[in-house]
């Protein structure tokens, strides 16, 4: 690929809020293949490629850089497109690994060139910060038919595989004992936050033959150690094994647990102990709606829609709704504006979430680990207390009509 060095005018500073919309996303994964880095893409339906929608690639030194290091378009003949039954399209191509050192941020886009410069449409744009671990990992997770999985979670009982570059390698896996604790409110004193253990107890482990499919029936956190034969350096990848139909919620317990952001432990226990917990959850929302069934259904759809979206967007070593970003996403909604800085921080801006209806900003700092390489921690502040209680109160006491200042709303499409 003869990449063009960047000497174009300075690009507008991206607003990454679009990537957190509850919408179909362009999914990406990578695999090291000798001197190259292969990128796997899945464009959601309806996928648009070809004239007017080229596959463009840009390498940036950081998320907030004013100019890319280089940029290019990937020719159609090198994309290896594979149509999906639902109208999506899978793509795969290689770039020289030497051109993307660790820390490089890749922007991949199939959006029309005249699209709004700062907005990042999730169906056509993806951003990927290349860590050292990503640049050397010579395998990719695949689904039951051998296609790249493009996610770091699998469902309990789901069959998946490990596709290694070159010779197939054995997979040594370990299941770790992890208590998936929910995020604490944004005004919590950081000193009160419990630190994680230095080592995690191992519940189970085994080694599979090269190329043998994997399937874990017990939900939890697993680490896959791939390689070790014929001189291959072992590499480790953490995988969340989630219950049931994750990221969706299907059981009564799954519906009750996310209510901890709005309720007391006594209220949740009452729901759990009810003769029909699912019906009790419906009644909980109907009581909040003061008997207005339309409003009750709308509240259920909005709240659990946000939980499901957070599960998809922020899955780490625990379900996405349990993370710090998931906490704000569920209660406050998708951020209207998101900026990322050179040091990896994310700043979420809400124009009407502050005192007196003014703007408010929440900052997340990256806290990567072997088990959660894309994990962010909220910078907690005591001044968030009144704002947080007000946000929770909006869920607990909405008006009985679908209009009014207290109805929790989601953002319109842009």
C-alpha cells in the first residue's frame, strides 16, 4: 500500500459521541501475520461500499492529533469482501506493521467524503488504538463457522475457535474467580473504592489441542494463552463468558440487578422474593408511571435499552452496565459529546446535566490491564452528589404523560 503522507489542512477535532449511539456499529479486530497487521471488519447492513463510499484508512499519533501521520484508501481488490445474509459485509486487508507502531490510532471509515467532519457515524467509522499486545497477537477469535468473532465476550455454551496465523497452536485456558461488582456513584470518595486483588484465584484450567473448538458453560472471566509450540511465543487474551443472551437481558435476575442504580437493596430484595419476579419488575415501573401503561412501557424500553447498549459497548472483565462508563450511560444516557485527549482520557459532556440546568463534564481515565485492556475509570468528585440524586429522581418520579422536563430522554439521531 502506497500510503499518502498527510499534508492536508488540519482536520476538525473529532467528536466521538456518535460511536456511543445505540445503533449498528462497524466492528474491527486485528491479527499479526509476519511483517503485516491484518484488519478484519464487519460492516452492518445496509453496507455501502464502492463509488462515493471508499474504504479509507488514516493513522493518527493520538486521538486529539490535528493531522494524521498518513492516510490512504484501500482498493476494492484488496478488501476481500464477503457478503453476509443480513446485508452486512465482511472485509479483510493487511497493512505493514512497521507503519503502525504501538500507540498509533487507526481511523477506518466508509462514510461519504462529504460527511460532517467532526461527527463519527458508528455504522461507517471505527477508531482503534493499537497497543503492543494487539500488534503482536497472531490469532483471532472466530465463531462456530470460522468467521472472526469481532468481540471480546462469548455466551455461556457458545462454541467458538482460535484461528492462529501459521501453524495452529494449543490453547491453555484458565477460569478466574471474579466478583463482578457494580460501579459506585460518581460522588463516591475515591479512597473508599476497593482495590482489586493482586492475583485472582484460578477456578479451573485445561489445555486444548490445536484447532479444537472451545466452549465454556460456566459464566465468568477466562484467559486464553495461545502458542508455545514450534517456537511460537505464547500470547494471552482475556474473554468474558456471559450468561444467557448477553448483551440482552432475559431473566428476572438480569432485569432486577441493573435497578441497583435507582433503588435500595430492600427494594431489590422485595422484587427478587416476589412470587413472579418478572411481573414484579413490570409493576415497579408501572407504579413509578402512576398507572400510565404507555409511560411505564416507555420507561422499561429506555432503561433496559441503555443497559443492553452499555453491555455491548463497554464489556470488559464484567458486564458493560457494571463499568464506570456503563453507570453513566444507563442513568444519564448516551453522552451528547465525547472528546478524547492524547493521554487516552475521555470527557463526556452533558449540556443540561449541571446545576441550574447548565453543562457538566465527566472525565474517564484509562485503566488498562491484561483482563480489561479497554477499561476506563471515572474521576469521582463530591460536587456530583446533588446532580446524581437529581438524575436518579428523574427516573423515580416522571410525570404521567410522555412530555415534561422530568422524562428521561435519549438523544435523537443525527
